[in-house]
């Protein structure tokens, strides 16, 4: 309650200063006003109203304009959480982090780590048109979570400590050995179900690498690990697993299973042409060693731009078909 009260106090302070004192004023004069307000508030109420804090309060009211949303977030997020969110320039990314932080109850350190690890840019959601992203974040506020929010690409699995040559069994064993950290990277809601899930189809037995259940999506998540680059043939294997799970493991009230193919690399054009969303299959890369942050940032921005350009072309392609 105390955190919520302090957060709302800063929001109202920033809003009042912005609307009553700083509209249309020049930068130098605005700084003088803030310095004066800071001194007067500190003299009357004590600490907590330094110049930097008062300035952040204004940024806060500019970044989060809807008081109802701020009130809802403040029940889970402290003022320190909001301070971490303010430097994010993309308002959709900022809203995403705020809502996921609320749902998954991150502490400030975890929030800082997720922002630094570019979680938003690694979600499938970030590659959608802005209108879709905004709509999905709105649903998230209402308690609805979609697969586009849950799945990421790439997954950062550097915590596994895999170096040099390793095989799929080594990767699978490392994931289970570090299951707590892996579940944190996968996101809240994942629950481990089985390793090497046996599926009997006719005279043959097949084994799914990892099986999870996602509480928010209310569906099974089948995960196949591939050391090599993604191959279209992997899709047929995953389709078999999903159909078997749908027939033999899905219980009343659950949605249809989703498949995740985790591979060393993937060609974006191949994945796009296969139209895997319709098959409830996702393809993501995993990184067992983190690249330099600038390289990761450039790669993610390139992937986002490619996805949005492809989405923009689809209506035109459809119109051009006979």
C-alpha cells in the first residue's frame, strides 16, 4: 500500500507540474521551476523530492498518461520499477514490460535483467504490426495471454554452460539440470511435465524431447531440440507429436497443444513460407553463448523489420493471386 501511495503521489506531482507550470516554457526556465519546486517540497516534507526525482515524476506522467492503468500497475510495481521503465523510448515495449512485470511479479533486479536481455524484442509479438501489439497488450491487461507473448526467438540459454562440442542429449540434460533458470527464461506459467515423452503410433515408438504445460495458455507445449539448422522436415515430426498429444493427452478445458522447435539457427524465409502459425508450431533459435549486445540488438531489429515488411506484403500478395 505504501509503495502504491508513493507511486501515485509522484504521478500526480508530475502531471500537475506538466500541465500547470511547464506547458510551453523554455528549457532553462523549466529547470529553474523544477529546482524551486524540489527545494520547497524537501523543506516541507523531507527527503524523496530531489531534483532528479521531481524530473522523473514529470517523465512518469508523460510516459504513463492513463491514471487507471497506473493505479492498477502500482499494486504490484514500486516506484523503483517505474524508474527502470522510464528510459525505454518505445511506448509499446515499455507497456509490455510493465504488464509482464506485474503478472510475473518481477523484482527490480529481474526487470532490469529482462530489459537488458531485450525480452520484448525477442517475443513473437514484437514482430507484429503496431496495432496488433497494442491490442495484445490491452488483452494482457485484462488477463488474456497469447502465444505471441509467450514465445521468444532467440532463447538465451547461456546459463547451461555448454562449451565446445555437445549433442542433443547433453543439451537436454543441461536444460533439466538448470530447469529453474530455464523456466525463468521461458517465462512464468511454464510447468515441466516430461522428458523423452513416449508416443506409440502403430508399430513404432517416438520420443518427444521435452513436454511442458503452460498455465496461462492452458495447453501443452511440446519442445523438440535440434543441434542443426532448422529443416522443413522437422515440421512433419512435430505435427505427428501434436496430433498424438491432442488425441491422447489433452484433457477437457485445455486448448490444442503447441509445438516449439528449438534449433541452432533458422532461415526466416523458410519459416515464413511454411506458415507454421496455422499448424500451431513455433520455430526459435537458442543461444548457448551470448553474442555482444550491439550484435544481438542489430540482429533482433533486423528480424523485427523483416517480419513487419512480410506482414505488410501479405495482403498485396493475396490480392494478386488468381
